[in-house]
């Protein structure tokens, strides 16, 4: 039996074809009992059967293997569970007959509270606390609910039967075919599923209301939510019905199941999960309340629904062969969700907003401790950590880059043929490249390998020499260190006008191109479709600054110039002086995505400057307040008749920024409106779009001797039953500059009043609270690990609290603390967080050496 330990994958001598699963959850005792009969094809000579089954108790005398050919029954002589490897090894007295047989197992398990496997979530109904039973199996937790071959390539069909209390709703992937009620218990039989992977199997049992509709080709779509909240499901329902139709046309393959249910779960670790035919969501990602949700909440619901439904094709119908190819699922669903959202809501300019995804990918991939898109996975415990900005955001960005290079139509046709070719089976990254290569005639495989098989990305440096435009690529690292990567870069550029757009593939370290005119501005990586950064010489940078001030450039290009400039500044390739000078060119900026990035860049500069040049902080804040004055005055506090979705989102962000930078008039007005809101929760003075600004403003002045605002905000938290409102409040509480209050907030997020999935929203403490947060993390680490250690949320505690520091001593202290406490599931995050601290520390030293910074900042702060 020892030979099966320590292996990344299960042995291949037996493969599952069909599962017949029966589960009986006990919601009061938080246990479940089950049986599974698996049709197994024995393809190699073996006396063992090895499958996954951690956290389960196998009932004595319930395990047998029956040959289909001879009807002979084999009973194992040994049944061993290796918890460390999460496997169940069955040893039989002799060799099993080759061919089909049925493996039967009886088992018991616990409905855990860890939001993975078969777990319990709590809710209130008529003032009474109740449990629901829910599954979350991706990546490797179906094995905690029933013994199975828990790998994406081991596809099979599933026949599910549930024994549940007769007053509850019981859902699974497929429609119900029969139901038998006996007293207080009903047995629910579901239609057998098509062929699919174990991680997509789903079961939910609880009390729910629903709204329903049908697609034009007859697919029944429902949104389930807590009793009394069904109106909040209408927006998501509408998006889902339209999106299914859109994908049917885009992929040229209809949705493959008879129904689609989407359900809001109160305790849910991820944002949502694409289970085939039964998609589960956090409440914040599915429910939209006309009165109390902000425009940003509406957009979140639309993009998450579009993402999960994309998976019904990309992921569920065609599944990655192993977790190395996870990005095929996630990068693709992210990219295509923007395509769908843009089609339904063109006024949201969602492709401009896509740049925020891109930036997050670039930010993580600028670390030496990043990883390639295609990443080796050797243990189930390593999978959770790669559900990150590389798989999702870099994945989506390189797909957008490739689509822009090949052209939209050719890309779509090739995708449709890829889906037809691999439907109901598994695919690797190369399979997608092969389909795109066939459809386009371009060397896609060669082009893309440099982007998916090696980590990182290039910075392309540009200068003019002897009437030639010179391009040179080198690996970009946020630490400023040299890297040795080289890419095939699809370069695009414009000189002086968008009409004269040129493009070429940069396949070597450097290249040069003859210039027709040398006096004009030059923008490289037009509309930011490429996943790389651009560094201009000073003269070209000055021309771009002029083009920004004179509103000549597109919003995507204005975004790119700022974002690249900030990254180069952090990597010490450009001074902070030149970055703030560039930022001043954005004074009259009104585009939502550009301003949103300008705000986040200014937060980061304020943080690093507070460490590097505390004596300049008043000037820096003054400069930022001045920078956002124009847009704040244009937008005002109150929504205008017929204003756009983007204006509504922007107003909240601008006012929040002004409050955080201490703008007196904003703080005063926000406070007035907040207290009006306390008296009347439906006052028009604090609508959802500016509520966060009001909350943050109140927390700016809260301290040990002035607690009323803080306590009032906690009261609002306790009185609301809308998850979006609760998370909005948690994020605002952490912005308080008083360390004593911060400590109370941190203790509050670990209290039973905050669902464990939501605690992470309270970790974004302001700079004044970071030392308090670190001490708190060390004191509560054992407790945090116990609650969160089994899932991916624990990584958020590490990154949120460690990354903001900016001294080499702190990096060492963190390393020492975790030396005896690190586990495989946080190893990558820990290394990345420590790397960020070291990058910040180097950045601080570099800023302190800048000679003209004080003069520049004082001059900018005095501009009206």
C-alpha cells in the first residue's frame, strides 16, 4: 500500500464511468450518511483500487466490488485511509477481473463549517437560526462528501438521490425526476447528469424562494435566495437569461443541460462557483436590491453571473486536463464575461474597466515570487493558491492580447471549433493553441508559449535616435532587479494620431523602425491590449503629458501611461518627482476607469511617502485634494437626472478619496449626511453610491474619546440584513486612523457577528493601524489558522497585513515569525508578501534621495 503515498495523482489502473450517490444530511446534528456505487472500468492488472476519501468514515462491511461479466463479488481484505494523501486504498485478496465492475461503499461524514466539501451555512427564518447544507467541491473537495476519483480528467455521469426533511428545498445539478414523501422525510431522485468532473457536482438543501424565467430555446432558469428576498434575484435572472442566449451564439453550441439554477448562499468562501446546472454564489455576487445596492454592486452581479455562465461551456463542457491548465477555465471565463457584459450594458464601457484586471495581473506578475500561467501542481494543498491574479487576470489579459492580434472573427470561429472538438472531454493549453493556429494560420503556439510557460512580462523601452524609433525589451520586475525573460511581443504604436496605427512582432531583444515625422507624440501598446509595460525617454514622456492635458489620447491610453509610470516609479526606474508631475496632467480627467486608477495610485503614493518623507505629507495630501477637486465639483454629492452608471460609481470613489485625504468640506458634509441617514435609513441624502464615502468620513474622526460615529456604524451593521451593506461597513471601519479603534475592529471581525467569509473585508487597515494589525495577527494566528487554514481565505490575512510594511527589519521579523508556522497552502503568499515589503523598503530609500521632490510637491500643492 505504501507505493500509493506521496503521489500527486491517482493511479490509472481503474477509471470511474458512473456514480450512483445517495446522501442523507442531518441538519440538526450536522452529520450526513451516504452510499456510493461506482461503475468502474478495470483497465490494468491490479489487486488494489485507489480513490480519494479524506474526512469520511467508511462503514465496516459496506465495501465490495462486483464484476459485471461474472457477477462475482469481491470483498477487500484491507481498507486503509491515508489522511495525509487524502486517499482510500482498497486491497483485494487477488487480482480484479479486467473490465467493468461496480464498487460499492457506505460512509459517514460531518457537515463542517469550513465552507468546503459538504458543509453547513446558517440563516434566519422567522427569527429562528437554521442550518442549510451546501457543497463546494472545487478544487479538490468532492472527496470530502463521497469517495471518488477526484481529478478533473476522471469524468463520469452522476445519478444523485437525496433523503431530506420534507419541508425543505433540495437541489442538485439536474432536474428532479421523482419525489417520495414518507412522514417528515422525502426522497428526491434526480435525472442522471451528462459526463462531467467531480468538482462540478453540487447539492443544496434548505429553505428558499425563487424567481424564474425561460430562455428563447426553452431552458428554465431560476434564481433561489433566502425566503423574502426573491425580488433581489430579478436582476441576476435577467442577466442570466440573456447571457445564455449570447453564449449559445458565440460558442455555436447550445447550453447542454435542461435547467440552470443560481442560488445565493449566506456562508460562501469564493465569489461564486460554476457547478454544472446549479451555480452557487455569495449573496453579494447574486442579489441586487434597488433601494440599497450601489451601481458597483449591480456591475459586480452582472460580471460574476456572466463569468459563471461562461464556465458552463469553458470548464464544464470542456474541462482542463489537470490543475496546471486552470487558467484555461478562469482566464477564459474572465475574458468572456467582459464580452457578455459589454454586449448587455455597452454604456458601462466595461472593456475600459477591464484594464483594472490587467493591472492586477501585472502587479502580481512583477514579483520574482510570481509563477507561470501554466504551473506545476504536485499536491492538492497547492491548488488553492493558484486561484489568483495570474490564472484569472493575466490569463484573461493574454487572451485579450491574442484576440486583438488575430482579429475578433477568426478568434471566435476557432473557439467554436475548439469547443466542438473537446466537448464532454478534457483539454490542455496546447489544444486551444492548435485550434487557433488552424483557424488563423498564425504560429499561435510559438507566440503564446513565451506568455504561458515562463513567468513575468517585459517592459519595452522606447527612444528616438537618428530618425529611428528604437524598441528594446527586458523583463520587468517591481524590485528593479534585472530578469532574463524574453517574449514574442505584439507591439502596436501610433505617432501623432490614431489614424496611423502600426504593428509588428518584437521577437528579439531589440528592433528599430524608420519614423516619417519625429516631432509628434508616440504612444506604444495602443489601447493597452498588450500585457507589457512601456518606458519612454524624457522627451517622449513630456509629449505624452501634453497629449493628456489636451485630451488627445483615448481613456485606455491615458490609463496605461499613468499605470506604467507608477510601476516604473516603484521599480526605481523613474523618480517620484516625475510621476507626480505626470499626475498633475490629469486634473480635468473625468473618465471613470482612469480616475479610479488615479485614486488608487494616489493612495499608494501617500502610504509610501508617509514612510519616506513624512515632512511632505501635508503638501502631498493637499496636491491630491486639488487633483480631485474638478471631478468632485462636476459630480457633486447628489445624483443628477439621467446620469450614467459610471458617474454614479465615480462619485462614491472621489468623495471617499477626498475624505481619506482629510478634505475638510468633504468630511463636514459627509458627517451631516451620515447623521441624517442614522435618523432615517431611506433618506435621499446618503444613497448607496456614496454611503461608503459617508462611512469612511465618520471613521476618520473616530477615536477612543470620540466613539459615537464608530458605534453608530456598528449599529447600522447589526440592523441590516443585506450582505452588501455589511461588507461596505466592514471595509470602512478599517480606514480609521486610531490604533485603539483598529484593534476593536480587528477583534470584531473574528467575532460571531461577522461571517467568516467577510472578515477579510476588515483587514484593509490604514497605515496608522498596520503595526497594531501585525501584533494582532501574531496573537491570533493559531485561532485564525484553525478557522481559515483549510481554505484560500487564510492567504488574505497574510497578504493584507504583511504587504503594507516598508522596512527590511519588518521583512525579517515576518520571516522569523512564520519560520515555524508556514504551511504549503500559504507558502507562496508569504514569499510574495515579504517580497513586497522589501520592494517598499527599497522604494522608500530611493525617494529619500530625490533632490527635487520637496520643491515639486510644494509647487503642485499650491496650484489652484
